[in-house]
């Protein structure tokens, strides 16, 4: 069968009838238009040439999601292929690729908020998202109220006449509260408020917010979609044409640009997303259960475990988990020295930010000073573990030897 025939056959069947692995393998590529090559060649460039004045003027009037290319900043074949895949997987009408995960946060907020508006932001949000609201948005005259991530439908009481956006992140990427997204989205729709959710943790493979009533979905494509910790990229998916047009216009006005090389790298990573995510998830659950049995651990924060306080919501709304979770160390007499000895004794886990790549990472965080509505009261150190693609038995051995070393070393010093 020719490549062109394969492309036409895949395009003829509705995406909803095909399994996710098939979609990941075939979406966002048009080999029949590229001499049979299975992947779209990288199109670097700014200028697009037109043969006639009619063609140039016509390009300015068409839908920039599907029409002719006009200028590199407004899109290229690589970004369009990626956006097609993102929108299809999330069940949206369109997507916009931008240069980082934080850009995917800032663009929709800037698209919908102006001076005098009110924003409701989950108190469990990503740290840079919080900083965006307390710095730039505050200077713009936007007031932000941080709400308890477990508020569910009671968020209705916090909505004001000037509330324009409710922003969710589920689970929270440090403390892992799972929000009742459908309940919050219902309130937003009834009150005429735009709902947004950062869905980076689950990806559309395990949670599809638009199907639960959300208007705008945010992804840090830097993470699982790229899978290799070597690019920065973000994606925004819109429920309908009106939302997409507003997001797209805002991204263009602010000069946001997704480099074609990065779009190609991300698309390549997404081909294996299903199989990688399954390994991340199974390994993280195995390690989380092991940590629950360690005397040094006060509690484990993994939504897929029955011990998690939001496990019922997780099993209701999510079809699976990922490789990111947290735990809290029991308070120790040695304090920071105990933490230092543990982290610096790890041989496989690296200390570093981000997640979703092939390598395992760990970081410590202190959210006590940033939480304003849902106080964080744990006295022990909060750890976040990104479980990579290494053998989970090796990762458990690494954690075990580091915990043992930290306990023995600090005990000898006390």
C-alpha cells in the first residue's frame, strides 16, 4: 500500500473510532504531500512567497488554522501538524503551539483578563503560574483570588460579577490535590465564566477536560509529549472556534512562536507517548507503594493510590496516571542536613526541575509560605519524584540506600 493510500485511509475513518495508539502513530503527518516521507520535513523560515497579488491578499483573509501559510510567526507546516494532533486528542476545535509551558499558561490568561477583572486560581497551582498572577496580572489591574483546590461546586460562592476566568490544575504538580473539574466547569458554564485547566500531569491520554465541560486546556509539551527533556514547548487547546480565535490572536499579538524544530521533536515524542506513559505510571505506582512502607515517610501523595484523599475523584474522571507524585518525609531531628544527605546520596535520581522525560528526578519544595487559602501544614520536607523509564527495582534500591545512608549518617551526628 502506498504512503498516499495509507494517509487517505487513516483520514477517512473518524478519529473517535480509532484507538489512541493508532491516533498517535498517524495524526499530524501527511506523507502524500511530502514525497512519501513519513514525517513532515522541517520548515524553517519567516517569509512565505506568493505568485500573485490575489493569492497574497487572499491569504490574509483565510482561517490561519487551515488556510495558506502567510508568515512564519503565524504558523508553519510543523506547528500545524502538531496543533492538529493536540486538538484531535483533546477533542477541541483547534490548538495553538507556543514556545514553552509557561507561555501556554500566560497566553490564555492574557487573552481573557483585563484591568478590573477577577481571576479565580487554584491554590495548588504551578509556582510560575502563581508568580504570573501576583506580578504581571496584578500590575495590569487584575485581582486574583486563590481558592481551595478541593472546593468543587462551592466555587460558585466565590464568583463575582467581574470574574472572568477560573483556572484549575489537576492534580497540583507539587501537592497533588485532584480537583473536581466537572463540578467546577458546570458552575463556570452556568455563570458565563471561562474555565481553564492545566492538564500536563495526565495528558489527553488519561484525562480529557473538554469532555468534562472545560473551555481551554493547557499542556506543557516540554514534559511527557516531548519525552526527552531536550525542548521547551507548550500547547493550548480550545473547545470551540470562538475560544480558538481569541487564543490564536493573543499568541500572535505577543509574538509567541513555536519553532518548527521543536514541533517536529514533540511530534516524534508523541508517537511513543502511550507506551512511555504506561511505563512511567506502572513504575511510579510500584515505587509509591514501596515508599508507603518506609518508616521515614509520613505520607505518599499519589492519586492512583487508595490512600490518597482524592482517589475517588481520580478513579471517576481519569483513565490512568503518570510518573509524577510526591511524598512527605517525617520530621527529623537533623532537619535540612538529613534532607541534604538523602538527596546527595542518590545515584540514579537526579536533582533537577521539570519532569516527563526518560530520566528520574527528585526535588524538595516548601509550599508553606505560598499557600494562602489551603494551608500546607505538614512539618516534614515535601518531595516530588519524577519516575523515568529506568527499571523500578533499580530506582527502589537507589531510594533505599539513600534513605538508609541519611538515617545512619545523621544519627551518628546527633
